[in-house]
C-alpha cells in the first residue's frame, strides 16, 4: 500500500495507521528539540495562538510581500552531484513578474514567470535536489494548518535561546500523546523574543537552522544572514544571504525573448509526502524516512535515507522505493500546465500487524 499527497491537500489516507500502534522513537539529533513532553493543543485560544505565532514568523522573513531582489549563495558538501558553490538570485519588480536564476556545478538556469506563464532557457525540466531544498528553505517554510491538522506544543532551547516548538501532523487523527516527536510530525521552533523562525524540520533527520546573528533588515522584514541544512546529523548545505534590496530598474530582464515557453505555473512547489507500509516478520515495527527528487515523469533521483529506527532496514527501504521508479506519485500535468519537479519525503513502515 502507498499514498501520496500534495502538501496543500492535507489528506493522507495512511496517516492514521502510523499512530495505530506503538511506534519506535524518532532518532536523536543535535537539532531535534522535542525529545519529550509535547502537549496536545486542546482549545480554540491555544490553537489560534500557535497558528498566529507560526504565520507571523513566516511573514516576518517573507521578502515576497513587496518588490525585491534577493541574492543567496550556498555550498553543497559531501552528498550529491551538486557538491560545490552555488549562486541564486530571485527578483520581482511587481505583480505577475518574477525571475530567478541559478548557477552551480553542472547546472545553470534562467526561469521567468510573466503573467503566470513560465519561460526558461533549460532544455530539460529536471531540477537538482539541493537547489530545490535551498529554495524551499527560503520560500516554502510556511506551515499548512488546516482543520484536520493535529498540533502539539512545548518549549525548547537552542544555544541559550528560548523557543516555542510546535509539532504538526496531517494524518487526520487527533494526537493526544505527551511524549516526544513522532515520525509523521513536522517541527517548527520560533524565538520567543524576536518572533523569528529558528528551526524547521519537515521530517525526522532533516533540519533547517536559520541564523539571525547578523540579520538583514528589509522594509520591516527580518532576513536571516545564513542558514544550514543538515541531514542524518551531517551538514549538507550552508547558505548565506548576500543581499536583499529593492529590485533594479531593468525591464529587459523580464522579456521572454530567447527563452522557451513551458506552461502556466511555477516549475516547483513545496515538498510532496508519501507513506508506504511493508509487511515484516519482525515483532517490532521499524520506520525509515527516505528523501529524493522526482522529475515530472515520476522518476526518482538522488535517493537517500534521512532517518531510520534501525539502520538494518535502510538498504531494504531504498530498494523498495527504487522499484517504484517511473510510477511513484506520478501525476502528469493538464494541457498547458507547467510540468513540476518535487522534493519527495517517503516514510516506509515495516510491520507485521494486519491493517
């Protein structure tokens, strides 16, 4: 069995199965800030307070609230074909005009969106996983908290900074546990004083840590000076905000001449999530979280393990997901729509229990 989800749908058919039995604990990590004592949210006022806290944290650092030009550099290390130094620029002079460029090892691209139509200089629609991760850390860190999202909350501390840490699950089943983080929960930790997002963990084993020690100010926005992305305890991306300014007066940069017309809509969106259950003869349930890039035709690349409850299942989980190449969460776009690439997070559960 398997299920798939675009992050805005908030419907996961297998989500409740993860809570139907005793699951192994999430592995420890230096940036895992909720090892215990997460309390379920139970009232209107408490839920509203947390939703406002998270929305305000996103708004505080969102450069897209007005015309802007954002330059970011980042370094990818010891992890993929993308290893090396990258340059990224995003700029928008106003509504319905947006341009972003990327330059890195084995990849260079110009993407232009004019009145919702995407143009690019690329012959292929595939995007490197590490590039997508950086863009998601910048632009796609806003939580989706619908009516069936379960929220738990607790206090945290990172480098002496007091935080509020919130866990969000979209499996459609109320979570009344008071223990540490579960495998199906996203984690957001916000600074009490500044209101800024400090860490975001889309899945166990994957953590984004934002640094505001030399924060940039931009029209009332507080922009991190750098952020790191760690996976399985290792830093794979170090990013720096080089500058954020008003956009230059350069109308020629927003002319699609010489670029290929692709379709309506952006070339990427937020992460997609999937869960898969595998029958096992073992009495103990085990879980692995896998990570990959999916091209528009459904093929997976750069497949890797983020976290697991037992390393002995890692190779089997990788092999199991690899067998789905070409069909895993394969969703062809409608005519005229832009074919999208997606970062994919896959939870593989090994269990001997009947469902």
